[in-house]
């Protein structure tokens, strides 16, 4: 909703204008209050990606050591404060910085929510559940259009941000008080820690008993206070070094997955278009088709088409059998057909013809949301899934919708034709289809259960070690 409110107040705002004889008209909305160009307005909408870039890898890495729901609660608290800051902003740079901090808060649930849903959904309905989750994102954005327009018209744009912050507060409380969750691929961490501590205690007790029986001395007694330099006992690696080396290793493993790379490349091209549609769509509609309530119309169309498309994509992949290859087939077909309909829509001079074709195109385009995230979750081993979602999110924003908003604004400032700008933008959907088409022919492996057998093997190995004499005499 926050992004939708931002876009709505962008379309409802206008910069200060002056006529040739020197008569000036005050601007309106965010753009008017800070006297922003279209390019600056686009930068403002994209500033949140700076926070995402910083926050996503951090939250994904911390999820191995801390309860993910607590991390989400902390992230959403930061998000709420930053949104309030947007409402209190007094300059372009202040609201831009607040938008960056919004990205840090958003990074918490972007990295961790999808793996949690994938773990808890029924096996035959995983993609449908993911579809419901991603439906909420597009629907929230669309509701933000309508909400931001209504609040901006009646109260002023600042109150749109205050209202969104209030709505988030109950979810922040839930994040802090919910029962700790355990993501698949991380359950072995606690068990390993526990078994290591048991082994250490039992080994120490065993050594003590052996030392007493043999009449030998401990290292401290034999060598004094210091351990010899040539001793095999080494100092444990610091937690910071462990965290950093583990993150670098995970990144290396993730970037080796060619299926992941291809899916993210297609997703990035897709978001280059969708991000610009989301921000500039109402303004383009107002200028091309003279829509009186462009934000309401685009918001309504996006709500309906986003819900239908996202749910249809999830249920259809489950119906076809959820595999990575089937997901790529669905991605290619849906985005290619959607690109044709959206491109054709902007060729219509009649508004109603545009809305029909654009609506069909949006249904098809939104059908990709669940399948592409299914690929990102299942082409990597379970312990890499939070990092996979983090890196894919950073990539699609950093190279997708973040540059698209200011670039579309810059393009419009140069050619002064929203129709031509929209047609150029829509052509990037064909690039997304090309990337995903490559994925159909790649050798892909579903790694969802890959670590499960290793985990059980390590547990059984630890159990057998315990049974074969790790415990001292007199213990069961």
C-alpha cells in the first residue's frame, strides 16, 4: 500500500508551472511541494532499493542464527518509523532517505516470508499458496493507488503515509510475539549445536576418568598455564568470521545455479516493465486517454487483474504438476501473450479498447508471479532459500523497477509522448520471455529435499557415536 500511495500522489501531483508572461501556478502533491521534475519524482519512487540492497543479504544471513519472526518484527518496526518519516519530510533529500530506510524494513519479510510459506503449504498446493502471498503484494499496491488518491484529495498527501504506518502496527506486534519458526534447512543447526555440547561434555568427562585411572596429568598440570605452540588445539573462529565466511560460501553456491540466474534475468526484465507501469501508468493513462480518475481506474484494473492473474498462475502450475521445467513453460507462454496484449493496448486510440486489452495483458503478466518464485525457491538447496529470495529481490529492483522509473521519466522528458514511451517500455516484456524460454531447455534439479537426507545421516551418525562410547562409564 505504501508504494501505491507513493505512486498515487505522484500522479495526482504536478510541478510548479509558469507561463511566458511570468504568471506561475503552484504545484500540487509531493511533486509540487518539493518542485520535482519527472526524473526526480521517479528517483523518489525507487529510493527504497538502496535499503533493500543493504538489508536483504543481512536478514537472510541472520536467519541462520536468529528467530525469523523476530527479525521480521524488527524490520517492520524500522519500516513503520521510516514511513512516518516520509509523512513528516520537509525536503526532497529527507523523504528520499526515509524511502531508503523503508527498503531496509521491507527486506526482512521479503527474504523470509516466501520460504516459510513454502515449508508450511501442502505439497500439492505450494505454488497456489505462493500465488496468494504475491497476490497480496500487487493488490496492496493497487489499493494504495485508490487509498492515496482519496486521502491526498481530501486531507493532503502526508496523511496517506501516517495511515499506512498505523495499519502496519498490529503486524509488528505479531512479529515480536509469534512462536519462533524453524525454516527447512536450518533445523540441523540447533541439533548440531546440542550434539556438539553433549559430545564435548562427555568427552571431557571421559578424559577425566581416563586420567584418574591412568594416574596421568592434565595438560594444565603437565605444561603449566599455557598450551604448547605445537598443540593441535586451535582457537575457535570468531562469530564475525564465521558469519562472513558462511555468507560468502552461500553466495558462491547460489551463483553457481544456472537455473537461478536465468530465472532472475527474466524476472528483472519483467519488473523493469511492471515497476514503471505501477508508478507511471496512471499518469500515462491520464495524458493519453484523458482519464479523469486515472489512479482509481488503474488501481481498480490492477486489483482485479492482479488477483485473477496471480492466483491463476499458482493454481495452473499446481494443476500441471509443479516442476521447474513446467514453471519455465508457463512463464514463457504467459509473459509472451501478456506482452502482445499490453503492447496492442497502447496502440488503441479509444480508452475502452485500451482497458480491455490492457486488462487481459495484466492477467497474463501477473500469472508469472508464483511460478518464478517457485523456481527461485526450488532450484537451490533449502539452506540457501532466504538468500535466494534476498538476492532475487535485490536484482529485480536494482536492475528492474528502480532504473525503469527514472529512465521512463527521463525518456518522457525527451520525447514528450506517453504513448511512444509506453510502447518502448512494454517491449522489454519480450526480453523476459526470451530469458525464461532458455530455462525450458536447461537441465534443472528440484533441490527442495536435498539436505533432508544429509541431515538425517548426520543425526544418525551422531547418535551412533553416542551409543558407541561417547558417554562415560556409569551413564546410559
